[in-house]
């Protein structure tokens, strides 16, 4: 399985992510096994890292926050995120 999957019929992009909270800045750090590693500039406390991740993804894909859904992994480092009707392809993450 790849770290990304796009369902053209539903217009939903699904991402498998590995999150490293507490970084100096939020950025893509490359691949981590079957997931894309993203460093997040927020601590893993009270959902701050998840909020920073959603903010990063909504800005990157040009969608409102309501279009970014954390499907699995709210309390862990491995997460599955869905983005409804993204304005960009997942390849934009590799260019940031």
C-alpha cells in the first residue's frame, strides 16, 4: 500500500502519515515505511499536534478545516487522514 490513495468517485484523498510532534517547524520529512512522515511544530498535548497537522494539511491542499478528517490514530503517531475535494494532488507534499 502506498502512503496516498485518491478515490475519484468520492473525490477523497486518503493519506497514511507518521507524525513527529515537538519539531521546530511543521514540514514533510520524507517517507517512513508505508507512511509519509510529517514533523509538527506542536507538542503531543491536548490534541495540539493533531490541530497543527490539520492546519498544515488544509493550507497545503487549499481546503477548509472541515474537509480534513482524522480517521485513525488520534492519540498515536501513525494516522490516517482523509481530505475531501483537495485542490492539489498528494504530490504537493513531496515538494514542500
